């Protein structure tokens, strides 16, 4: 599978089934870390939680179980195809999903204890508007967690570093907000959040998933932008395959998880 991940900015104008399949792969790869992520985000029984950019609702369903019957979970997504898939896959009684962009959430002020947005802000042309809107729907003392990569930090071991740098730069520039992870803090501060804390970790993948999920799009984007020629692209891909055969391939990118609060209260922390 090789998917144009830049198409997540407007899923319904592209190959929505392929993008849904892409999310399913990402869900499987992330399954082992999810319980710890939810715990760090402070999700607890009885909470009202909003998942912005909910996709097919995998996190909505998992969080609904964590908050229990006394809590509730809402998901919003700007894609009709994603919302339809979320509903077709089933939702528990304490959960719902709605078609809406992150900058126009269809809920009243102070409706939620916690808001989360995973790999959403990198696809937003208006991140500041989204941050202000997510602040609006949080209760006083409520918390937000947003997670995104900084694609400029993409590092590919075993390939020409100069070409890899060009490819990373072209890919980051092709996304609506390709350096979103590194910019989280500034965006949340401008929106009016306080107690902002960002944690950076390196995400690694073997060649197969790395190429299918990221590198295939990245190298094609670099070719289209003129950052490298078709011959250089072929040479770069061949070097990845050769590096993988001798055990020298590596892929890593920095993921930022940023936590903030409405008003002053204790932070969830990074550990």
C-alpha cells in the first residue's frame, strides 16, 4: 500500500477508501501504545471527552470504554466518508460522531473535560482557528492533548543524507501544516491555553511500513516539487533497498505530544 497522505486535508475529494485503509494500518501499528497514551492524557471514568479529527472512530470507541456509562465521548471529523465509516463500524451508547471541522465544533461552550487531536493539526490550514475553537468547548480547568509529527525531522538511515534532507523538506512543505508538532506550543499559547508542556519522542518504522505510510509519498512529492530528479529518486529508493538488505536501513521522525490547560491546574506530564 502506498497512499498520498497529503490527501487527508480533504479526504472526500480523494480516494477515501484508501485513506481509511491507511488509518487502519496506523491503528494496528499504534495499538500497543494506546493505553499508556490515554493514561497520560488523563482520561478517566465519568469524563466528557472530544476527539477532534476522529476518523473512523477507533479512539472514540476505546475512550468510551474508559469513561464508562457515566461519561461520554464525541468525535468530529470534516470527512463524510470517515464519519460514515465510524457509524457503520458501530458506536457504544455513550459515544457519538458528527460531521464538522475542528474550527467549527457543533457543541456549546464548556462542554468537555478533555479534548484530544491526534495527527490532525498537520492537515489544518487554519490551526489557530481550530485551537481557539477547542478552547471554547473546554470547561474551566479542562485539558487538551494534541499529537503531531514535525516532518522536517524525518531521518532516513542508509540513504544519501543530502537527498533525504531534500525529500523531508519537500514532504513537510507539501502538507497543510507539515511542522505542526514543533509549532504546537505557539499555537496553543496564541489561542489562550496555559500550562503548556510538549514532549518529543522519536517514532521508528521498518522499511515496509515506512515506505508505504510515508516515504512513497515523500519521494513523489520531492520529484513533483523539483527537489530531486526522477533519476535521483530511483537512486535513492535503490539505496533504501540495498541498505535494508545489509541491515543498515532506519527511519525515524519526531512526534510531539503537547498538553495544555484552561486556567491554572496541575499538568498531566510527559512521562
